[in-house]
C-alpha cells in the first residue's frame, strides 16, 4: 500500500467516524459504470462525503473537480488532490481560446467517472441555486454516461462556513435514478429538471430550519 | 449448585457466565434459522424481520460486553467511550442545532467526553460524579454565549446539556461499575454490570410483552402508545424477581439484590419512556428508519435505558455500601 492509499483509507475512516457517510442508493445500485454524479454543494466536505459513501472499488475511478490555482498552490494540497483523490484540475481564469470543460471531457474520454457540483459555489440557503450549464454540455457530448443526482444531507451542520474543526453529526448521501437529456430538450428545461431531481432526494422528514 | 459456583474463582465464574450467555444466544439463533425456513405471510414476515434485527442487536450487545471484560478496565472504559461518542453523535443529529452551537458541540465531543472517561479510568470517582453536573454545566453556556447568538439560547443549551448528561454522564456509569471495588469482591465488577444489563433488558422485554397482552389504556398516548402503569409495574416486578434470583453473582444479599434490581429496572424503563418523549419532540417516529430521517440509526434507542439506569444504580450502590473508591 502506498502512502496515498493509506491516506485515502485514513480520510475515509475519519469521514465515517465524524459523519457516518451513509450512502442510500435509492434510484440506482452502486455499479462500476461510467457516471457523472451531480449534487448540492453546501460545504467543503461535500466531495469527501460522496467519496466515502462510495464502495471502495469505485473510489479510484471516481474523480472530483478542483480549481487549479487553489489546489496546486501548496505541496500538501497538490499531493492530496493529485495522489489521493486523482482530481481533475480546471482553471478558473477563462482564456478566449480554451474551453473550460476540456479537462472534464478528457477525463470522460478516458473512462473515468466524475463528481460535479453544478451550482458552482457553496450555498447555505437550504435550497440549491440554479445550475450552471456545464452539466448540459457534458450530457450532450456524452449521452452514454449516466447522470446520477445526489442529495447530501446535514453536512452544513458538520462544518459551517468559517469553522475549521468538524462536529460529529451524521450525514447521508442519497443517490437517485439516472437523469438523461431527452430529444429536443433545451438547456434551461434540462437544468431545471436536473436541479429538481436533486432537490427531490432530500429526506422528507428533515425540517428546513436545521439549515440556519 | 450455588455452593459449587461460589467455590470457583472470579475468573472462572465470569467465563461460565459468558459460555452460558453465548450458548443461549446460539440456541435462539439456531431456532430462528430453522424457523426462517417456513413459509410466512407478509405480517409474519414483518415480525420475523423485526425479531432478526433485535437478535442481531442482542448479539452485538453480548459481544461488546464480552470485549469489555476481556480487555480489562482500561479496555472497557475505551469501549464505552466509543459507544458514548456514537450515541451523542446520533442525539445531536436528531435534535437540530444552530451555527452558534458549533463551539459548544466541539467542547462536548472533544473535551468533555474524553475527560469524563479519563477520570473514570483513573478512578477519580468523586470528580467523575460532579465533573459534568458542576463544571461542564457552566462551561457549555459560557462557550455558547461567547458565540453571540441569543436566539433560543436556553433551548439550545438545554439540548446540549441533556445530550451530555444522557450519552456521556449516564453511559459512563456503566463501565464505572466494573471499576467499583467491593471488599472481598475484587475482580468481579463485570458481574455488577452484567446484573444491571440483565435487569434492565428483562424489564424492557417484560414490559413490552405485558403491554401487548394487556392492551391497557396508555397513560400518555401522545408520547408512547404502549406505556401503561400496569405494564410498567409488571415489567419492573419481573426484572426485580430476576435480580433477586441472581443475587449470588453480586456482592449483595438476596434482599439487597431485590431492592437494587427494583431501582435499576424502574430507572431503566422510565428512562426509556422519557426517551420516547424526546423522540416525539425531535419528530422521529421510529429509530433505525434510515431511509427517511438522517441520523436515526437506532443505537441511542438501545442504550437509552442503560444511560438512565446506570447512574441511579451506581450511586445507590455506592451510597448504600459506603464504598470508598
């Protein structure tokens, strides 16, 4: 076992200890197919939680997206995203001649699965913000890849914005049924439908007040 | 028979206890496996599933208990510390907290809980009994006030204080029994814990069975539909008699065992009743229903009677026998 593998096992253990990281596979079984998971984004821990909720054999081929300028800045940050999580780096600064989705497309052509947060930024209002269009473009270009919606519950209570130490509180990741682009559907419709699919997975009995 | 048992050393007695316990469980499991071969309708299937879950939980409990014994006082303390952590995690998940509680929760999980169990491992029983009700009682609201959120301040602090009292203070008294030293009874603390667990469990089971059979009017239907005074009394009496019958494994005489068992059984069943009120307040219908509510795992439900019974039992024993740590 390499240092990166050991680190991965340790991180998954900590995530399970603190949050339980239970995965509820409601709409689809955990299978080794090429997939794009898209989820609500409320905390820095979201990625680790989805990753820990996946069965171990799927973790190696499921990759997060990381902002290049931030996650390659320090040696440790670079090592952990490159070696442990095998992240796909994207640059936030947009240049005219380059498609920002290019690294994602490369990864998908490579056969990897991705986890994306289509809101683009963390929201703490409870309901997710409108989705960015990247998901639509990927759905267009890769119709054979399954798009799995996921709802991450409770994570904003574990580590609210501005805090660094997580509080042990149980979280769940609920995976729904695959969503696919239908014939002739335009971008707005598809993104709204994808967002609704994520929101519909929210555990019904959990009152909204918790999010405050 | 009893004379022969008393002639054995403490270690041999404990071993015999576990052989009996696991033997019984094996018999029940084998019976259940045979029973599973029969065809069932959906209602029976439901009951069978529930029975299987309960049986698995009992196995887990027995294994935890055995692990606590073979790993000695230090291991028992650590083990119950972990269970405390998991129970508190579940409690906090279900009772919603606000952003301003973050620091108080960190204090509860990462300072209060380990300190309480450290005090226990060191056998500082005096400080162990007052650390949470006296010192933490002040520390939590101070940290909470420093967070600067006055909204529902009392309610939020009460939730955290309660969680600490039940999941940390209450549960830490179970391994404390193992460390309690009776004169002429050293090395047999495990029996005291076993006595408590048996009495509380039997009280719970007898109460459930009695309420099924009797179908009395519930005392508080909005809290627990199956709780009636008669079922509760029957459960407590059954557990008390069992406790009296088990007196020879404890340092008590028969009469003392009867009284102690009555105290433990009453505290455990009433504690469970209080816990169901808490569940209703938190809006949880069933524990263990992982699909609808984040956090309802069911551990808290299993340890709740012990959380309430252990401190009452521990302090009754300690006070009555004037034990010096």
